[in-house]
């Protein structure tokens, strides 16, 4: 039934060389990463823009070749969704807006590629997943690591068994957040849903689960800062331990007050491997480690990960198959995040909700 409905809705996709996207939310990630990616995408094209400020939408439209008539303010979002050339939306707005914008797009029959975190709560994530299911449209969570070659190479090392049985993983993502110089919404709990965990640590949470091929079952966490006035509303630094069913232990850290850095390190009983940097999209990557006594190292050049992500989603739409990572991945990650926050508040290990639909 689902396939039949998708075929009926998307027959116009078959004859086009690229799928039309509207980008919703035109902050820094959109301006400097998402919008430029369409220039390198082989299967997707930018056809509409939506911003809280219509003037900014038109400004970005001039920079990226979108007609003024297809540049909208948020108040005209539904008008954008009625545009026939829009097959899908890329939502890159503030976290708190993801749920409403996804649900409205689904109701209009548009596929949705939504930036991480999928939403600020498990409940909102579930609403998004259910809305897309009901409208028979695809929902993909924008974890670009699933397509970036260095991360894929690390995943293949693990799945091939070269590292042996996994014993533990470590991951960190940090950067300096200055509310005077950067986006103020990052320190607003209503808009962001949290601090460094929601913005940066979510990469560690998702990537370790993806690499492990399993979801954690409990969380233990601790948060701290020495800049109490600056971080009065959201956490600055946070460390967490996630236990998996087979005994694997994953440990992660994120921070808004340490120099920009990121890594993932995986240890098995036959060897270990590390990816550094792991999450920044504008730096050369090194995958290195030691397997059964032999060192290895491989370098990966900078490439446009966002274009890879766009093209992967376009393929899913054309082939009428569920994307990976889909909305349920984003929902499960938010269940983990909520358990981490609860552990901080209650100062104890917290079980992670696993019966998610």
C-alpha cells in the first residue's frame, strides 16, 4: 500500500534530472554549508527558500540563484509547500521549529530532510515520524557521517570484523560558543532544547550507536561549567557513559568552552581505530590505528558531505525506499539524550526508553 501511494504521488520525479528542494531556515549552517551543497549535488536542485526574514530569503536567493518569487517568509511557508517544483524540504531552522515545519511539509506531501537533532523532545520526534508515515512521505535525519568516506571506512573496519569484538568507544566534540559573536539561539533553552549535548554531543551519541550497530540501554552523565553566568540556561560541558546490550561501553563528551576538536576512537579485542577530526566538515581527516600489532593510517581530503547527503536522500525518493538514517534514528537518539539529561539531574544511571515506534 505504501509503495503504491508513493508511486502515485511521485510520478513527476521519474522524468526530472534533479529533485527540487526548499530550504527552510537560513542561518549559518544553511548559508555556509547546505545552500552551497546544491552547487555540487548531482541529483538535487535548490528551488525555494524560507526564512523568518523575507528580506534575508531574497538576499540568499540572489546569492544562490533562486527566483525572488520563490523566496518566502515563515508566514508564507504553506504557499511555498504548494509550489509544484518543491518535491522535498531541507529543514535547517532552530531546533524548536523542526516538528511544526516537518508536520506541515508532510501534510503537503513533501519529503523531509531535517537537521539534527530531529526535535527537542521524544514526543515531538514521534509526532514528526507519525505525520510522515500518515502522509506516505520520507523523513530523513541529517546525519551526514553516514555518507562521508572516512566515517564509512571506519564503519567498514568494524563490520568486517577486523577490530574483533567491540569493547569500548570514545567520542568528543567541542567548540567555543560566544553569544556575542555567534548565534544567540544556541544558549536559549526554549529554541535549542539544551546546550552542547543537543548541538555537538548528539553527533557522538548517534555516531557511536551507528558504528556499534546497536542502541544503548542506559546512561550515566555529569555536566559542569566554570562560566555560570554565561551558561545559566543550558549546559556547557557534559560527559556521558552509554551501555549497550552486549557489554559495549561508549563514552562521550561535548563542550561549549573548549577549542574546536572532535574524534571517535573504537577499541576491539583485535585492534583499535580512531578518526580525527571526526565531525567538522571543512578539515582533512585521518583514520588511523593498530590492528593485530600493525599500524595503519589513511588520509581523506575535504569534500562536500552535504551534497552527498542530498544525493542520498534524492535516491531514496526516486527509488521509493526508506532512508538511512530515517526519522526513527533521530527519535532513538533523542531518547538517549533525554536519559543523559535525566541522569545529570538525578545523579544516577537512567534506563533509556527502547520500546519506540
